[in-house]
C-alpha cells in the first residue's frame, strides 16, 4: 500500500464502491422499515377501535339486569371483569340521561403495578372511546363507554422501530466489513500490486512476474506484461547500439 498512502480515504475505490452500494441499501431498508412500522401502527389502531366497539356492545348486554336493578356491586364487578383486557383504559357507565356517572373504572399504575380503581369518569382526551346504549324492553337504562389508549401502542412501536434500526445498522456494518475484505482480495489488493510493479518497471526493473486471471485485472496485468516485454526489447536494442 506504500504507493497509495497519499490517497485520501474518501477517494479510494473501496470507499466509492461501499458508498455506492450501502447508501441505496440503507435508503431501501429505511423506507421498508418506516412502511412496516406505519402499517403495523394502523393495524393496531384498527384493532383497538374494534376492541372498544365489541367491548362496549358486550357490556351493554351484560349490564341490562344490573342497571335495571340499580345494583352498583354487580355493575362494578362487570366493569372489573371486562377490564382484565389490558388494552382497555377505562369504562364509564352513565345514567339514562347521560348526565350523571353511574359507575366508572380506570386503569392506573402505582409502584409499577396496574390497578383497576374507581374514578370520576373524566377521561384523558388522548383516548378513543366507543359507546353503546343499555336497553331493556326498549327502555333506555343508561349508556356505557369503553376507552382504549394508544400510549402503550406508541411505546411498543417506538421500541419496534428502534430494534429494526439497530438490526439495519448491524447488517450495514457487516456488509461494509464483508465488502471491504472482498474488495481487498478481488480488486484493491491486485490493483495496488500492479501499481507497485508498474513503478518498479519505471525504475528499470523489467523482471516483474504478473498474476494471471481471466478478468479485468488479468487483462491489465497482461497489458503491463506486454509493456514490460516491449521495454526490455527497447533497452536491449539501445544497449547494442551503445556497444
């Protein structure tokens, strides 16, 4: 490599080929990863919406008798049972006029533990809700609203995106290492060796042995070999004339 010491790293063949290959690969992988994460997000959002709708309809059926009897304990038990689904943030049961909260349960975290507790019924605006009327014999008894939160979904997607990014970076690093080794063996190494032989020829050392191969490097080596033979003939004629 002595003859290439003055070549800047960003001007080497290795760097140019690596950039020409890695940049498109990185862009394709980044685009695919972004699409995958966004698609997963949309699917999860749709799934959460379906969950809230199904849960609200199921609760409206389960609460017919407890609401008819005004049995708070049974309503609380039904809400607690439904909230065993961890994606449900809160459930609020309203009276028939929807002016007053009959019962409400919310999921909270305390000391890294999830608790299902009573609350006022005022839910964070970042949640999505689906509501269903509670009726018995065509009489409206109240309304139940099921709230689901995207907070955990966003956190999970961020984690997933970070994992994809790390995997992509590892893959790119491995690709760079493999490409660097292959270029040294197949291209850069032979070119450096040929350049050193050409320098030796320019100094009159016309006994160079060139490697043989059936590729572009081999073609260049054969060209240098013919040049060496021509130079040898010229020098021999010149020496004879001097004698």
